[in-house]
């Protein structure tokens, strides 16, 4: 697992989701520009089995994080939240392995 790669991909997913939500709020249809990389992120984070509940949980984390994003210090916030999400993924993976 490459920690820097996973954190970078999470950051890019957050950035894309934020931009798509912003453009959608202005009336643009951004469906074909949505970055769909959650499967790769979960795989690189070490998840072997990826049930629908894992994707739903991860999507909820991304959606909740994006709600708090603003253009003010965007890159710094994305870096910080990407690391936090990465840590949550590691904790979830450890819990899944323990079961």
C-alpha cells in the first residue's frame, strides 16, 4: 500500500466532488465529469472484500467532508481532510480484519 498515493487520490476525489457540486449548484450537468475512483482508493487502502456497505460508508464520509469545503485555503483543507479520511480507512480495515 502506498500511503502517499492513497492520500493523493482521496484529495483528488474530494476536489472533484467539490467542483462538481459547485458547478451543479450553478445549473451545469456534470455527470460525465465525475471522478469515480473509490474502488481504486479502497483497494490501495488494503480492502480485499468491498461490500456495498463499505462503498456507502466511504461515500458518506466523502459527502460529509465536501459539505465543509470552501475555496478559502482549499489545498490545505484537502490535504488535512485526505489524511483524516485515510486514517478512517485504515481503522475500518483493521476492524474488518478483526471480525
